[in-house]
C-alpha cells in the first residue's frame, strides 16, 4: 500500500489565510504556513504533498512560489523528496514521542488538577443508586453474569436512542465498563496487529493509546480551523485501507467542536464504500451548552456505523457504565469474544444507570447550566491572566482547546508542577509529538479552585516567557 497523500483542496483549507500584505516574499510565507502545520500536527508526518503545479493552481499562485516554498522546507528538514515519489512531510529531528502521563494521575494534597475533564456526581446519582438498591434483591437469586448487559438497561439505552431519532432495539446494545472499554472491545474484535485506524487529530488520548496497545497504526486526519476535513477523512479511507475509524463528532475532545450531519453522512457513506467501520464516540453527546443540538439526522448505511456511549461525562465517571450500539450480529460477536476478557458489568451499577437514563432530563439540565457558568468563568479568568492565549468558547463538552503563542506546551506542563497545578500538554492529544502550541483546559472545577488554578498557571507561564512584564499585560484573550 502506497503512502498517504493529502489533496490540494484539503491542504488549502488547512493553510487558511496564509498570505499577508507585508510579511515577506510569497514563497517564504507559504513555507512558514506549511512548517507551522507540520509542527502543530495539523499536517501529519509522512504524508505526500500535492504536486507543485496542482498546489499552485489551488492556491492561485505561480508554480515558482510553490517550488521556492518546497525548497525552503527541504533545506530546513521539513520535507523529503524522492524522484517520482513527491515531497513527504517530516521533522528535522524525526518524529517526537507521545507523552505518557496518564490523564487521571493520583491526586496529591495541595495540587489542583487541570488534567481530568470530569465532573463530580450530582444528587441525581445518589437517588439512582437508592433506586438500584431497592431493585437489587430481585437479581440476587440469579448468577449475576451478564455479558451483554441487564435487559432493563439495554432497554433503557435503546429507548433513549429511539426517543432521539435513531430507532434502536435492545438487541443492538452491549453494556460495557465505560466508553473506553467499549472502544477496546471494538479494536479486539475488528483490528489486528498492523491494521490502520483513522482518527481525528487531535483526539482523545486514551483512544490513541488503545490503538497502539492493540498493535494498530493510527492514521491521523487533521482538524481544520473549523469543522472536519471530510475530504481528508475520505482520502484516508481510500488510501490507507483502515479497518476502523474513531471519530468524536459531538463536542469533540479536546476542541469542543460539533460535526454537522452532512459531514457525518458523507463519512458514513465513505466508510460503507471502503468497508471501514466508522465508530462515533458519543460520550459528550449530552453536553450541548449553547442550545439544543439534534442528536441524529441522517440515513446511515446498515452496518457501517457503530456508536459508543457512556454515563461518565453526563452523570459521573465513578458509575463506570458504557455501551456499544451496533447491528445484532456485531453485538453477538462482541459478547462471544468478551468472555475471554470479563463476564459482564456489575449489576448494581447497571441498575443505577437504568434509573438515570429512564428520566435524565432534569439531571442533564442541571449539569449543563453548571457547565455554562464554569465555562464563562474560565474564559474570563484566562482573558485577565493569560491575555496572549487564544481561547474559543466551545458549543459543548467539558474543556477549551487553548492555543499558546509559542510551542512550549510540554515545558509549561513540567513547570506547572512546581506551582501546584497539573495540566494536559497538547502532545498528549496527538501522535508524533504534535500540538506543542496547545493545552486542554477543563472548565469543570468549582469557582475557588478554578481561580487558584488559573493564577498558578499564569505564574508558571510567566516563568517561561522571555519577558516578565508580559504576564501582566492588559490586553484581552481572543474569545
């Protein structure tokens, strides 16, 4: 199988407004734009760029401009050209290493955690457990092993999909220990060593780790400045021959963006054509913060889309309940394969989840309102204490994807430890050491902790800056 190629249209979208009026020759501006895409991970490594003539036509510049830009990048070590094979992206020092710091490190006294994007349990979780304890005696005479899940929970999950516009039967649901367990089961069933798996870039770190531990090969498709690069996803399906794709369409982790139905439909159709199973990770689905968002609204080819869900982000991570929605044949195969790993999910937790899902609107409304307040507080604090960072309010989810003025994300994370705060550096969310100019900032902390966390983060960032006065600059962040 040949190397991946990026189409001229996709590369043009990634470059955006790359040309300025007074920023030097056009070839140098183009080279700088391409180099920044490579350093940020938005343009993956080992990808063949379009030909000079094709890219010049797409950018509406002369071929000489593209030739000069490519030559400059080759001199700097960001492109490697071979006769007849095109120009391939690389890094001067080779691919970087993904950070291995866990997203959920052990808590330490006095240290504020800005790594975990998760909320504590609300009163509705306590009420659900009380109902579960009342229902538990009826299940005690049974052996308690449920490889596909309790009928009452499978029915509740299926009814929830149906209410939201996606007709579903209990036979299409398998209950898991959360969405991460569900993704690991899908990899174990459908992907083997060396198989390619298409992913958003950036994306949820544990999804990448699961692919690597299954000896798979992540195929990153970079997110443009807005939305998804559907052409890039389709091209990755066609060129890489992947077994699976893992995409986070609803309030994407870490960027918070939302995929429109036209993009979902096009990706699902491309998956059906190329026999790629598209796995939509819907763990953030319930967390729309700027008005309601329809959950489902397109015709998907039968068997081409698998959906992962969870109670972790919507209600409480300690509940440890997730599920897979797929065709009954896939569910049966998963249940058979699962027996070699575990024999089911705890009964009490399933009963509590069933109680929550049966009547969830009040709990979700309260959570959304709290998250809106905390999102606005984070944006305000960042504008005051980190004025040269770029933060855009996400339409949903639990975090903001913050862009730094310089590629210091990993150094900042290390420095923050000395100031009593932990952050998730950008490279944790990508492959090959990408996203050094980004950090994920959750807005899940209570007000007093959030203010202390941003204050400590600002002090740590000031330690890295070349000029100390910039830490107190009065300008506002871009929100």
